[in-house]
C-alpha cells in the first residue's frame, strides 16, 4: 500500500501532536499547582479547554509563575 503522507501532512501531524501534548501538560501542571486555590485551578482549566492552543501557552508563560510563586508581596 502506498502512503499519501508527504512533508506537509507530516508537519501538520507533528504540530497537532505537539499542541495535544502541550494541552495535556498544561492540564496536569494546573492540577499539580500547589499554591493555586481550587477556584484558580478551575478558571485555568476552563481557559485551557476554551482556548486549546492559546490557553496552555498563556498558562506556562503567565499563570504557572503566579501559581507556584512564594508568598505574595506585602502591600
């Protein structure tokens, strides 16, 4: 059987797989975030579910930093 998988299809397949892995990794990271409250975790999970590509990127760039940071600075 001859395959119709050319370079463009393989690239799309790899990008889709990378996006799926990023999506799953973000969900696991959100659930394991020790300093985030349950409400914050629910909001982040919703963001990741609603925006399946942009949500995980925002989580890893912005959200994870705040959810795992030490005590908030005194005002």
